[in-house]
């Protein structure tokens, strides 16, 4: 018999017991749907976190101040002010550095009209949007003059602007930060994000203004320095130069403990990608167990089918069918069961991944390789778990089969 005839015969046989065929395919459907959906979840999560890291800045290096000590206990990294504005100016002169933004923050109560919110007040300089990959939605950003003269001007993050119900007409209006009046000169374009440290929920003012009114410090210390490197290929060399420069400026001996740390965006991306790749493989491996269970179900139902059709097999052999024909017939039936279950499972898995992606916010993630792998795996399950029943049918003695009741 030709392959087409075998497939038609298999579909006809499966159609005579639709409920049993559907229940048999259910294990394959669940297994394939789980693999497709969970792999999509892993890939979507990886894409989401990569996008979030990239949104932190363009070729970003972040220099954080060291930790301070209180009562003999070490505080969080960045709690000391071992970095200075002069350090930032020196770093800006390094070849390959495109922009630098020193940063110092405080939490303050912000009021606009009858509305208020408590948010992060970030003191920085003109190049902050370049370093952190922000765009100004309305108005303008801080200028060198506003930083030099410690002017009371503010740029709002999009979330803060929404909380205070300040829109396009907010430019030039007045808000109070910690009871001190500030003029709104700009609003940043939203980046998105749900973290409690979202960059959209902040007010940016000149770093000199923050020091004068909110930290009560006349020193030039800052918590961190953001550095935008000109090209991705220069990340490693610039990082090494920044480290050497700051060690020399802070008079740290060779082999000594640095009072700062340099975070590399490339390393963070690499770590996140490897973690989510491992997670995706783990999820797919767990979901594959369902496929094995589905394959066992196919083998079980095919063995039952062989027993029920013993007389049919005997008749076919008696009129000239070869053992190979019987083997192929039952093997094709197992493959059709597995393939149909796999295709339905792929459709269910894609629908599930689309729903999960919409809820999680990373959108629909489609990977053709996953679909091809799921289809091939379904066929492999059909072959592996269909061979034994098919061989059992092919080995039946035709005389004994004809006598079977």
C-alpha cells in the first residue's frame, strides 16, 4: 500500500472511535501546548528584561560610590559619597566617553495645586537624557546655567506628571518640592515599567540645587556617575580606564579595595540572557514530561487496538498482506494520532503564549524553531511509542488470528 492509502486508512480507523482517539491525543496536545507556551514565556521574559536593561541607557557604565558604615554595620552600596563632581568631570575627558551624568537622589513630598505625591528627587546635569536614553516630551531639560547657578527648576518623569495631573500646559507652572517652589521646565517621555524604582516616577533638578536645599551638604559628593560610551566595542577599554583613573584620584594602592564599583551593562545583559536561556530549557524539559505521558497513552491504546483487530489482521494476512504492510499500517495510525495531537497542541500553545504575553506586557513571542521542534518531537513520540504495538500486530500468526474470538 502507498503512504497516502495508509494515511487515509489510519484516519478512517481513528474516525470510527472519535472519543477514544480524542482522549488519546489529549496527552500529546497538553504536552506540546505546554512546551510551546512555556518556551514562549521564557523567550518573552528574556526579551522583556533585555529591553528593560537596554532602556537604562546607551552603552551604559554606572560608577557607584562605596558603602558607608553606621554603628559598625555596612550600609548598602552607594550610601557613601566617595564619588565627586570632579570625578565626573575627569571621567568625561576619557577617550571614548560620549556623555557623563553625576547623580544624587533624595525622597521628597511634591505638591502641584491640590494634588501631591512622594517621589524620588534626582539631582543631575545636562547630559542625563543622553546617558540614560530619555527623550524630552514637553519643554526642555536642565542646562549648564541651571546647574552652575543652582536654579529651582524641575523636569518631571511621565508618571509623576500624571500623578500630579500636569500635561502639555504644565511648562512654566509651579510646584513645591519639600515646601520649596520650583518651576517646571520639562516633562520626560515615558519609558514604561512596573518597578517601584521606575525611572518614570521621579523629578529631576540640578544636582547643585539638590545639595543646597535637600541634602544640606556643601561638598561635591555624589552617589553615582552614569557614563555613556561612544560605541559598544569600547565598553571594556573605557571601563578599565575609568577604574584606573578613579583609583589614582582616590589614591587607592595597587591591590587595595576600591571605594567605588563599576557596573557594566554588557555583563548585565549577558547574565540576564544566560539565566533566561537556562530557565527556558528547564521549562521546556519539564513540559516534555507531558509528551512522554502522552506517548505512553498512544502505545496503550494501540496495543488495545491490536487486540481488538486480531481477526482483521488475520484476514489481511490470509489474503496476501505482508508483515511489513501490517507494521506500517499500525505505525502510521500512531503517527497520525501523534501528529494531529501535536498540531492542535501547537495552536493551543500559541494562543496561551499570546494571552500570557499580553498580560505580562512583553507581547506575543513567535519562534518558528520551537514550532518545528514541537512537530518533530510529536512525530518522534508517535514512532517510539507506536513501534511496539505495530510489531506486535505484524508478528501475529494468521491462523491463530483467524481463530481469535
